[in-house]
C-alpha cells in the first residue's frame, strides 16, 4: 500500500467521523458498500464455497481485513507474516464452536 493510499485509509477508517445525521450520504455509501460485500458473501454461501450466516461471515471477513491493514500501517505485523503473506494465504476453515 503506497503512502497516499495509506493516508486515505486512515482518514476513512481510523479517524472519528461526524454523526450520520450530519452527513447521511456518507453513511448511506458505507451501508451500500458493506451491503455489496455481504451480497458477495451470501453468493459464496449459496454456492457452497463459504459456510455460515452471510452477515456474520461478512462482518468477520471485513473486520479481519481492516485489522490486518491497521496493523500493517502501524508497523505492527511483526510476528513472522507480512500483509502480502496474509492476503495470499489459503483460507482458514473453523468448525463448530
């Protein structure tokens, strides 16, 4: 991720945002974006490529990706895997609880 992209990411996801009622169009775009992601996950569930509740799986994937990016930008991915390593790793499968 280059410097300009990392600055844009921080502005979008790591800074406090104005309340939704001040900028409802931003909140709507956020919901629309996540909705598209959730729909892609739902298609994966329907096709058998992903198991689980689509909304839950979408939240888990979304938060994991943002966590990886935040750790990468802070220089905290230092436990033996780089961001590129993690993004190219095969999927992990968990069973049960």
